[in-house]
C-alpha cells in the first residue's frame, strides 16, 4: 500500500493539494517534506502529536522529513485558528521555548539517525537576518492584499481586529517553504487543519517567484484533521488542563492514564491516528473489544504505545506499576517518586504532628465527616494505611519515612485515596 492510501485508511488526511499528482510524486521520488512548530509555550501538547508522528510516517515510507522550529515565526504569532491577537514574547523567552520543543520533538523523531534521517531547522536562521527592504520587495510583491484578506486566518479576524504583525505572518511561513524548497528540495508541507491557508500561500509564492523557469514546479500541501471526540468535548483537555509532552508538566503516569481513559467510542480511531500499529492489528483489537469490552485491551494498548512514543520504556513501566497498585489498593511497592506521580490529584492534608490519633486525623483531613463515623469506618474495615487495613479505633499514626518525603496514604473503601503529609 502506498503512503497516501495508508494515511487515508487511518483517517489522517484532511485536505491535500493535487492528490493524484502527490501520489505519483511520492511513488517516484524520495520526497523532502516539512512541518513547522512555533515555540508559543515551554512545551508541546498532545495536539501536536499527529503532525509529529506524521513526519515519522513519511520517514518510515522512505521520505525525508524536516522538523522546522519556528524561532522566527514564534516572534510574530500565527493568527490561524485564533480569534484574538497574541501577546508577543521576548526573544530570549522564544529562544528558550525553541530549545525545549526541539528536544521534545527529538525524543520522538530521533534527529539525524538512519538512512533518511529527520533533520531539524530553525527559521530564525533566515527570517531574523532578512531586511525589511528585501521582505517588502522580494516577498511582499507576490502577495496581493485581496488574496491575503481572503485567507480564513485574516478574514475571520477582520471584525475583532488584527495587527499588521499577525497579518504578515503568512508571508513569513511562505518564505520558509520557499527557502526549504530552494535549499533542501522540499516539495511538501504538512500541518494541522488550520494551516491550509499558510501552506497554499507558500506554494503560491514558490510558483510566482519562479514563473520564468521552464520546468514544471511540483509543490504540494497536506493537512491533518482536527481530532474530535465522540462526546463532543475538546480533545486533549482534562479537568486538570492540557496534556503536555513535558514529563514535568504532565507526569508519564497522568499521560498513561489519559489515554487509558479514552472513550470506548474513540479508542480505535485514536489507535489509527496516533500509533504506528498496523491496520490488521487494529482490526483484531477491534474484534477483541467487541468480544470482551471489560478487558479494555485496546485502551491498554493505546496507553502503552503513546507512553512509549512520547516518554520511554522505563516511564511506561513506572506508570503501569503505579496504575496497578492504585487499582488493587496495595501500594507497598511504591517509591516516593511513584507516589508523587500517582497522587498528584488526590486530596492532600498536612497533619499537625507525626503521632496523631487515627480517628482525629480522619476527621481533620475530612476523610470521615465525624468522630463517630471515623470510628465506624475503622471498625468496619474501610480504612487502609499505606495499603494495610487498620481496624483498631485506638490506633495512633506511625509515619512512613520512605526517602526524604514523609507521607501516609489513606484509603477509604475501595478506591478513595488521600495523601497525608507532615
Ligand atoms: N504556523 C504554524 C507553525 C509553522 C511555522 C513556520 C512554518 O514555516 C510552518 C509552520 C503553526 O502555528 O502551527
């Protein structure tokens, strides 16, 4: 199967320019393609995973991907898909963000490895040194105002307002495509669904600036779909905020749990969108969830693959260990670092002293509503300290001094956890 058919089967193509021409182009050449990522924050999030893994898919099919870090465009701000003007970041901030996101992409794509390696470029290298005279003469002349006004990213903002800065953004992205076309022979740009306007603007610039050449100019654009969820809520957002690729912002355990909790109606679709698992295997996972939905085989496989792609084998093992312990209630094997990850969203109470009476603690930490209820909970065997049931109503706390973090995990009933710190 050729790469475009594979992408179509997976539902990964939103729009493509000259589909048949591109199919032929890909069949006959080792194609250099690129996707740009603007450093608008200190981490990428899971919304960026489809374009990133898309570069990998093309690489696996023998093509040559470029991950472009928008160190220059990140200083300006893409209006695409946004209804308000962005605030500008200082250049050292953008530089710091660029480094971080470059490393995150490198983790997933292994720059410079293998026969047709993924390479990284940074558009700061050519955009920052361009003079305003060159910009207006060489690029600006090819952009009609009507053409620019008709772009969705601009027309959608006419009422709200848009600065000349953001209005000009499409010219910068077009210059990137032209630059990479000239220097690297890049003939395909891919991006999110909101990038169609910028991508086609770049194709237009390449054509116009080479109008006098006799050769046929073959450049293409392709966008991936916006990820939608069956329940209609926004993909990638949870009550706790976005799911980040940075393990300091979203721990591998949280990341793993996010995918594990995928809606049953979305899980097969997400396996196609995000993983490299073959269509045959996905079909058999689909059969398995139809036969034994309670086993959640497909969800587990999705969570596993994604944690491996974005983090590491070690991170996956830790996430699985924490998940299994919290599920069974037996947390004796967990280290301080495991507990930090696994109990981030659990209600936490700072105890006044290290030798509190259990009944007093349950009330103070609002685990039980009253002393009477607390005694009943203990006597009934509903209270577990660090995974062990405690049925003595007279019990005084004994603190677990694992590593430098001191804590006690209290479980009430089957799955309600509380973290006591001192
Ligand atoms: N404009 C893209 C990022 C990008 C930057 C430069 C490019 O040449 C291409 C893409 C975005 O906001 O997602």
